[in-house]
C-alpha cells in the first residue's frame, strides 16, 4: 500500500462486513483500514462501525441486482470493472 500511495495513487478499500467477525482484525489486521486513504461501504450502519478505523468513509448503496453471464476471462487484454457514481 505504501508503494501505491508513494506513487500518487488514491487508495480506497471496500468493506461490508463487521470487523469483529474476523480474528485477524484483533491481531493487527486493521491495516486494511488504517493503511488506505478512505473506506467504502454499502450502508450507513456499517459506515458508523468502520469510522473508528478510518474517519474517511463513504456509503455507496448496493445497486447491482444481478450480474451478467461471464463472457470473457480468457483474454487478459480485456477486463471489467465496477464503480459507483
């Protein structure tokens, strides 16, 4: 993550699970939150849970109801990316 930030990238991680459910979070695994510029989650309730780890939290509600059928994973020159408005 340090290499990304040193190169000028804005690093945002998405997280939609309660951190208390993961033992690694109590053992220093919170670097996923502390080592990034901001967090993204899908509900206001989860944002409040994550805010103590990193105060920069944005809520993007789930908007994709279903995914299209997989059409191409064999051509490495093509990829698909999801983003929120």
